[in-house]
C-alpha cells in the first residue's frame, strides 16, 4: 500500500475532531447563564420587597389609627390585613416579613413638634380624649401612630435582615429590609359612637 493511501485511511472525517466540543461549551455557558437568571430573579424579588414594605406599613398605620390598641385580636387582624393575608404568615416572596415584624408605636407631640412615646398609655380611647383635652401637648396624649418594620423581638427596632430565596445567589452581607416608617395622625383609636367612659 502506497504511503499516501495509508495516511488517508487514518484521516478522520471532517468535523470529527470537534466531537463533544458543543457539550463542553454548553456546560460552561449554562453555568453563567443560570447564575445571571437567578441573580435577576433575586434582584426582582428584592425590589418587590422594597416596594411592598412601604405599602404594608402605610396600610397598618391607617388601620391602627382607628383601632383600639388594647384589643389584641383587632391589632393582630389589622397586621394580617396589612400583609395581604387572611391567616398567619408573611408576604408571599418574603415569609420573614410577617405580623411579628410590624411594630406599632403610639406617639405624643411636644409644642416644638417633636414626637415621642406616650407615657403613660391612656387606659382606653376615652381616657385619651380626656388627656388630649387637658393638655394636647402632654406626654399622655396620643397624637400619632407610627408603624415600622423591625426584626422580630427587637426592643430597639433592629433592621430586618434580607435573606435570599435559596442562598444560591451571594448578596451583600448587611442587606436589610428598610424600616419603611409610616406616621399618621391618630383618629378614633377604636372609640365607638356614644362611648363616654372606659369600659
């Protein structure tokens, strides 16, 4: 057999040298593509939480301004309603944002317009009317209601930490849900028509 023909026998068919190359390229590109998809989903989720947090505190503050602070069931119900829930739990894309993280404060106002905690709390909404009639700038007169998002169980309203869905996407270490503070003027605070004295 002539040497030229022997060489031709060992030659591979055109394109055979690249067999498997597409699979390797796909594996390399797929990793980056999936990382970009998950990162996009996580950023979209974070933006949803940022926007929803402000709406939640606004809804809770409006409801708390007309709800008796002593009625634990009514307060729990208004928190669930503010979170768009009919039962216990958090918002759909962030279960950590739940009724335990909504903090409601009742505030008094000084003559200079500085808001501070009400001390002591009135015994009932009727007593608040009496306190405000006696001294509208007194520390025992509820003038405003503040709602914030805080970490559950924190006395000084520590920020609620943001957690990724599955921990697959690295996010900045100290990323937190904004407190989204909402302050509204106190209204009836649960005082019904014709109620004069504390029950």
